[in-house]
C-alpha cells in the first residue's frame, strides 16, 4: 500500500469517527423530538450515500427479479 492511499484511509477513518461520536451530543442538545432527528439524519445519510455512489460510479440497479422482491420486502 502506498503512502497516499494510507493517508486517505486514515482521513476517512477520522471523518467516520467524528460523525459517529457527535451523534450523542447532537441528540442531546438539539431541541427536537427524537423521531424527527432520526428522520433527518436518515435523509441526510441517504443523500450523502447516493452522491457517493454516483461519484464512485457504483451501479444501484437491481437486475434480478428475485432480488427485487427481497429489496421490496426489506422496505417494510
């Protein structure tokens, strides 16, 4: 592994750690009901993951019909 790749992985690990460690204080100090906070955090995560997949060129299409049924079943 080269030095640049190692540095990028460390940076991503630090960003992930900061994002995960701030969930407690954010939940405590934001004056909103808990379900609303969870809802907005989920929407924000969905948007960020979508743009990450678009940026990386990850295909999100479900090709197999059996997999489509499983995917729809997981939405409930």
